[in-house]
C-alpha cells in the first residue's frame, strides 16, 4: 500500500476530500493531508486528521514544526495529490514557488504528481490557467479533468471537482505499475470529431471531444506501446497526455475532415500492428461548400449532403494482418447495432456504448468523463463494462484485448 500526500487548496469542493481520505484508508493506504490557509476556511483540519489518523499540516514555521518537516513529508510520499487544486495553486506549482507548505513540499519531492483542478468556469478557461496546467503536464503531472455542471456560484459550466470515485481510480492507476503487455506494439488510434465545411466560416460536426480516444492512448502508452494518434480537432477536444518517460512514444497528428483523417491514417497503417478506431467520423459531407460566407436570408436553404469517406472501412480494406478495435456510439439497440458493425466492418473487437438522445443528458457517450458499454469479439465473446471513468474503461478494454 502507498503513502499518499493530499494537498488541499481553497475551494468550496474541499469538503469532498474527507470522502477521498476515508476511501483511501479503507483501501489500506496511508493519507497525509496538507492544507493551504484558504483551504482551512472550507474544511476542518480536525475532520481530515480523524479520518487519516495523521495530523493535518499547514504551517511552515512554528513551535511544533521542525526546520526539515517539508523534506520529511516530501520523502515520505509515494504520490502527491493536489485536490482540489485552485488556479492559485496551479500557478504556484507551475512557477516553482514555495510560499506555503503544500508548494514547498511539492518543490522538494520527486514523487509523481496528480492534479484535480476545481474552480469557476471563467477561471478554468483563462489562457494563463491552461498554460500553467500544460506546463505541469509537460513536467510529468497527471490530471483528473474537472467535470461540467452546476457550480457553487450558481453558474453552469466546466470546473467542478471530478467525482471522488474518478480521483480514486486515477490514484490507483498512478501507484500501480503498468503491465508491459503492449511493449513492442505500435498502435494507430483515431479519435475526436471530424468536420465538414458549409462555407468559409461555418461547418458541421458532432459532440465528440476525443476523451475516450485519449484514455485509450494514455493506457496503451503506460503499457509500453508506441501510439500514432490521429486526432480530429475542434473546440474542446481533449489531447492525450503521455505518462512520464513515454513522451517520445506518442506521435500526434491533427486533422479536421474525414478525408484528412483517412489520408493521415492510411499513411501510418503500414507501420502499425493494430488499429483502435474511436473517432466520431462525420458520415456525411457538404457536397459543395461555399468558398465565401453565405449571407443570411429570410427563406430556408437546403444543404446537399453526400456520404463522406469511410475511414475505418478504408483502413480495413488496406490492412495487411493488423488487428482492429472499433467503437460504436448508439442511441438505441446498442447490442444489435454493435454486433452488426463488428460483422459488417470485419473487426476483431468492437466496443459499443449508448449516447444520449437529443435534449437528454447521460453518463456515457460524448463530452462526459464516464462511460459504460459492451465489448464484443469476432470469436463471439461478450463483456459488459460497468459505468466508470473513461480511463478505467480504457484499462478494462486493454486488459481484455492486449
């Protein structure tokens, strides 16, 4: 079991960390809480001390603080967890400041770092906040992305602390050595949406953010694979973050249209042993996009849509011995449609999941952190994967097919 240091920043979601500490204790881990001065305004140190069985620290100086306590804590930790991580804490960590106990311990530690941000949507979306987070990721930090929903301020948007269950899963993944069962494999992954232009300024796309593809790529990298990642880009897409030491094994290519995705994927196909097709490719393209902006009119207009290139079908047709895992997002008859696609495309495996109908919300599918579904194989196997984070679903899929 692991020694886990939990650094709590000033956020209304700080009270949720009591549940995190409790669950870590039940799993047999040792938790040590560090609080910023602001965090003490949101959660009682006594609660965290009672649940962890260790004093909740927040002071750098004082009669009960040794001059080397930050070093001792830094060496004790097998993992540093910053949850919730405020915008202020992200800035201090990115800049290497050491003006409170959590940031001082972080600077003195060589343990891996896991960050679960939480803040108002406007703060979260500020370029400087994203820049600080990107800096930390480049240095090897892992991130549990915030969730979207009703915030404490009454606004709705991205910025809620990720569910405690998701943070627990990320902690277990961070402290569990990865299976090297994909070492020596080079894998092509397609992910994200594709777009089709209407005119010079407008286009059609879908709700995919590429989260599932990113999770599949990150888990494959943890297991030793080289990943060629073809990402359809749009606003809000999630890019995979290579684990520490695996940065050179991630080859990222960004595209926009289905045609560009097919061309990029076909170029990489001869180099790989397997294909994971998570991309939500537009099935139709605008037949004749306007080269200039279409002006607003008072009468209805019609768009002529034609079938776009079948990216997965093109790869399957050109394949020479590679294995294939496809993904199917369905609104109804998930099992029937999933099995149908597995057979029609000639795939080795297919993961089928439900997406919400128009006007509804769901816990699986596009633009959410969780997923669930059915994994089928060409040999007739059927595995039901219960609701979990997309990282956990990716781990289970790789366990079954690797």
